[in-house]
């Protein structure tokens, strides 16, 4: 049922923002237990009918990881250097490369000031 809902969302003639809201709704209210999640993954990866669903899930997972790293970076910087300006927060949220975020997360350990970090 979850795979069918996600496939339906992809076929809907709605803008990406609404599509994202619909996917978030499905993810929130159709949580799967471990065996069901394994079955779901197997369905979307093996059935060509759900090929786009698998690609969509991969995209959303990457986006979620990116946003998570941005939030962790903000938390670490605030803990180490105090309250961050809106400009610094904005610059961090504009970083899309997970490799760049990883390098910044590691650089926080040795940095003595925000100026030492290559935003």
C-alpha cells in the first residue's frame, strides 16, 4: 500500500512542494515494522512499476542526511562559539555537498574561531 501511495504521488500533476508534503504525510502515517520495511524495499527495488518510487526514496534520504548534517553543524558551532548569526546559519543551510558538510564537521574540532572555517 505504501509503495502504491508513493507511486500515485509521483503521478499526480502537482508541484514539487506539494509532492514533498504528500510524501512526508505517507512517511509519517504509514510507518512500517522491520519485516514490512524489508518487504517494501524489496518491492520498490525489484518491480519496474516502482522504479521511480525507489529513485524518489533515494533522493529524499539524501536530502534528509544533508539537512541532518547541516543541523548538527549548527549545533556544534553554537556550542563551541556561542550564538550564531542568521547569516552563518543561512550559509550552512545553503551547503548542499555532504562532503563539504563532513569536512566542516571535522574542522569544527580544531577550529578556534568561526573565521577559521571555510564556509
